[in-house]
């Protein structure tokens, strides 16, 4: 039994002794709410009542059959659960009917999550731990991605009752970030239908693009993922998202209140409107509250009124007034609109007085004023320098049409100025640029991160009559002179939109730049829109802190503009010298002779300059080792080369190397360890000067099936470069190629004068190919040298390498070097590259074979002659004859020798007898003297036997007796 004393109440009891709560009957005053159960297999559901505090009330309504699962309300309505009927939203709220919208980004909305990962394989096998702080950042009206190299996903899961869609607005201007949007189901399986829309396309600076993807019923997990790759020290620009809208949630159980700064004045609204200038509103407003404009101000869509600051020099700007009837102008100072400062504040500056009236600047070339205050274009067939009246062109000449804007008293008719803000449209009513007499400069804008836009439209180009039928590669050119003055991270973009397809950045400049000129050549005859966009800083700022940072444009010149005017006349080709002779077209590759005004063909191996076709100087010689095409429009290498070395002519055939070769060097690593490669595609020669090397961007344009289409985000050149992130680098399914750029768009020539050298023990022949690419990033353009080296040990395609000290192919970003070693780089073989070897005569046959002289440094050309075999019978007969003659001569010599010897013996015998006959009257010598042996009397003459006295002594004795 529990005893309770009277002075105590229930709140004084310990927890274990608390009395059970008293239950009460639920009513319709907010004690419970309705929800639907999940749909069953028949498509049915039930409406059930859920108490606000479970277990505290009784008497809940019984469950009732609910509406079918595909039921939905119209925009501006919500489903009133008690009656299960669609009801209009009250004023101050809105509804999409069957969708939800996220347009407030003061914080990351509930349901969204930001997940950072770093799935890179660093050189040491470590994952980067520095991504813990990386996240998508809410910026009020939009959300921006991280600015580092981490992969960060903005994730949202939604359960759809029926098929629907998701749409969002985005800005994606920096290709150093990979931006992908994909969808997974509740089993984390990626939807196949979105594979061709996964990678977002780049947008123009300051422009928002809308992306829409269909969704299936059931659970859909949405991913917006960005991955930065900071190659170099340049800071990446983040991706911006806003106005995320999801359709297919079947119904809205309640209307959404209008966000602060907006209102909806009528029931049943599907959206809310921005509060006008100098008014504000809170959440759920049906009207906006005006500010006290004498002391406060509010911009469009404000949530509160702000106190007006004292006026300063940043709050006004100067312009030149329109020329009056007397041809006078003056500098006028105006407050920047909307004016938010107070002039009567104690420390406020006053508006400077209007300047003195001065003579107006002259009209731009091609215009005249005709003693009026307005400059008018010269009539067709006439010209003017802007100072004189329009005059007709002389006979044999025609107007040089185009634009030449160098005086800026008013904006020309075909130039427009505007302002874009990355967050909203609060600067739409402002001029982005202001005229200033001898130049035009960027305006104040609404904030420092506004894009200040200057746009020039050209409907097309028209070549001079004399060259209208040629096949030249230049239809016109635009040249502008500018300078930038910056104290922050300003950037100037020069963009181009051809045939209203897509705007692409041609060139950009960061920071302060001295006064300089830039020229872009048009190689396609099409309507084009040129755009200059200037941004003082890409950081989100709502104030004008860097108002003095500006860009000044001094002149803009466009040649061969279709609707242009003429500042001068140029000579043209005519059929005769009669006065009034009309211009006639010259054939392709012909120039106009300055003396006769007749069309003459350019000499061989020269190309016709696209900028002018007048005089022999218009035919520019091709570089060494190159030749011109039939139309003399360009020079190219036909893959053949001739070089004279030591009185020997070397012939080269580079045809096996003419098609595109590739090299992917690396890997390299960014400051945070992201692995990437540099991919180079090289087209060396042939193809009549066509540039077949293509570097595509499969990140921002995977859905484009044709890489050569006009909208394709790819680069065609002789040599191009892409940055490749392998599939294992960030967990991607395929390797990503991005940041494609051209390295060579013009072939200058090939040479052997400095590229051919010798080294021991093998002679290596090197022939460099020289290319160039026009860009303002390098003072002398971007130059590339591809050196071909003869290496018989390599294949016909060979191998391409880069210098060891410059693994990216360049050390300064402006000069690239490649070495291409191949057997195809060796000279063609000639008769001097082989020799013959004669074999011995065997079986009456003698063979002669031919072998290459080692080391062999040639390919192709003449082939080795076949082995030759000859009968050697004639050679054996003469050998026998010679041997016979030799033997006969030897026998004859021996016989003669014997005969002479025998004769000599007989002669000696006769002389002996003569001596003896001379001594008969004397007595015979003693017994020791010579005597006739027995049996020798018959053949006394045949043999003689004599004693020791020699023949010489006997001759001396005979001589003595005679005397």
C-alpha cells in the first residue's frame, strides 16, 4: 500500500513513485495529426491519426480508407488530411503540388548531407586526411562546392510515389573541377538512364544553366559530386547550385511559407515574388514592408532595411555626354544606381561638378557626322577615316569593310553592355561598361564578384571580291587593345559564340596587365558573338570594395565584317584597265599584281597570306622541308625529306609516322597527392595539312557522340595535350581526360642543318619538326619541336619520349620538346648502303651475294639484289692452258740448259786437243799427266778426261805459246 501525505503533491514524489499520467480525450485542436500508411500491393493505403504525444490521449478517430497512391494536388494546393481534399495555399505561402523546392541556402537544408572523400592513391599509399573539413558551403541564395582537391558529395534521398524529375540551376566555369550528377536507388545501384547525363557541361562565366533528369518511383538518392585537380598554383573556381526542385512526391501535406525577402499576395500561389527595391519582408509574408528611404535602403529581395552610409568616391562614376548640336561634349558625374548613400552626412563627399565642354572626339573610321551631332555609317561603296566626308572608292578598288572602334563617346549599335551576378539578378539593370572618350572601361556593378559583360555581334564575314572564291583559311580577324588595373584576383575573359551554339573561352588574363594587343583569326564563315567578361574577384561579396579595379578597352577592330563600314579602299583584280572596271574574283592561290591589277598565281611552295592578297609579298614562302597545297592556302610536310651530307643525298620517308602518335608520361602528383598523367597526341605530316590529332574532354561532354561536331568539347591540332586522371585515382569507373589544349596549329618546317649529327660508334640522324601555336599566354606563342631520331632497333611506329628534366614536355609552359625514335626516321637505302661478296668456284659454279654495310642505318629504298651464280668453266680452261704453257717452258728451259752444258763440254774438249796437238814435237809429260784410257780411241771426241789444270790455266798457256 502506498501512503501519500496531504501536504505533498505529485511533483514532489520520486520518479519511482510518480502517479500514472491522466489520459484525456483527443480533439481536433492539435492533439493529433493524420498520416498515410505505406501503399500495399493493391495500391491502397489508410489514413491514420497519430497523437502529438504518444499515449497521452484517447478517442483517436478510426483509420479510414485513404486516397489512391497516385493521387496528387495541383500547383498552389496542398492535401488537407482531415477531409482528404486539395485546398489552396493561403497568402504568404506556396506549393508545387507534387514537388518540393530548395531555394534557401542560409544553411544546408534538412535532408541534405555533405560527404567528403579522398580516394586517391598517393605515392606513399596514404589517404589524404585533410578532407575532413571539406564541404559544400551555403551562400544564401545558392550553395557552392569546395575549392580543394577533395571529392565532396552533396547527397539527398527522396521517396517518390510516382515517376518524377529533378531539376537544378548550376554554374560550372572551371574545367579544373570534375562535376558529376548521378542517382542511386536504395540498394546503392546507379541508375542506368542517367549514365549519359552524368557529367555536367561547362557554362559561360556569369551564366546559369538548368539541368533536368527523370526519376523513377521509389527511393532515389541524388548525388552532386565535385573533384578538384589543382595542377599548378591556380585556385579552382567552385561549382554553384541553386533552385533544386524535385517532382513526384504525390502530394504536399502543407504549404511552404515564403522565404524572407519574398511574398505571395494571393491564395493558391505556386511561387513567391521578390520584394521590390526599398522594401523587405520576413518569412511567410503576404506583402512587403517599405523602408524609410530617407535614412535606410533595401535592395531587391531584402530581408531587412539597412542604414544608408555616407557617400564616398566609390559611389559615383563619370561618363561623356552625347555630342550636342555644336559638336561639344563634357564629362558628367553620376551616382551609381541604385543610390544607397547619403549626401548630407557629415563625412560625405559631394558629386564633382560637370566638366568643361570640349570638342567631341571624331567619328570612328567608316562613319561621318555631316555637320551633325550624330555619327552615321558611310553609304555602300564609299569610305571615310572619320574626319572627312564619305568618298567613293576609285576605279579598280573596293571598300575594305569592317569595324574600327577607337573613339568611345557612345556605344556602337552592335555593342551591348550588361551585368550578371553569380547569386541573383540584382545588377541586371546596370551597365557593365562605361564609355570614356578614348577608351571604354568596366563599370561599378552591384558587387565585386559581378560579371561585367561587353558583347559585340557580327552577323558573318565577307571576303573581298577578288578572293571570295579562294579556299583560304582566314575569313576575318578581331583585334583589341586593352589593359587591366587590379589589386585583387581579377580576371578578364574573351569568349566566342559561333552560330548561337555554345560560348567558349578563347583566352583569359588574370591580375594587372600592361596595355597590349590581342588578335583572334576566324577560320569559319559564320555569325559570331564576341564577349568580354570582367570579374574583380570570384569570392562571394555583397559590397564594392575593389571599385578601382577595372579593365580599359582602347580599340576593337574587326576585318571583313558582313555589315561593316569602310575606312579605306583596297585594290582589286580587274578584267581591264578601263575606268569603272568592276572587281573580279581571283582563282585560289592567286594574288593581285600591284601594277596591272591582274591575278597571278603564287610561286610553288608558297602560301597566300590570309591577311592580304596584294603584291608578290602576299605569297609567303613555306618553311624548309615543307610544301604548299594546290590552293596555296597552307604549308605542310608530305612526309618526305631530302638532306645532302658529304656529297651524298639522303632521302627520308616518314609516312609510317604520319598518323597520330601518342605519349602519356607520368604519373605526376598534385600538392595533395592526386595522381594524373599528361597525354600528348602528335600528328606529324601528310594529310594535306589537315590536323588530325584530337584531344577530347570526356568529363564535361560524355554525352556527345561525335567528337568532331561543332559542339564537341575537343581540340584538333597537330599536337594537343590532355590531363588524364586514372580510374583508380579517385574511384571513377573510367579514366577521365580534361583540360584539353592545343600545342601546335601551324607547321613551320623541318630541318637537317642543326638536327643532323654524328656520334661514335653509331651514327644517329636527328631531324627536327617545328610547330607553333598562337596564344597570349606566351610572348612569342607556344612552340613545339618534335625531333625524329634514326634508331634501327625501334619499330616502324617507334617510341616518343620527353626530356628527363621536363617530364611534362616543357619547363616553361611555352616551349615543348619531344623525341621520336623510330626505324622509320632512318634514310632510305641506296646502292651505297650495301656491298657484294664473291664466293669460290665450286663444281663449275661461282656465287655472288650482297649484304648491308654494318651498322645499317637505312630503311626502305632499294632492296638488296638477289644472289648471282655464274659458271666458272672458262676460268678453269685458261688455268690449264697456263699450266701447260708453264710446264712446256720449264721442259724447254731444262733442255736448253742441258744442251748448252753439253756443248760447253765439247768445246772444252776441242780446246784440250788443240793444246795437245800444239805440243807433239815435245816429249810427253810425265806419268802423272793426262793419258788416253784403253778403249777410248774410237770415241775420242765423246769423252775427255783431264787432270787438275783448269781450263783458264790452259788458255793462258796457249796464249803464252802463241807469243
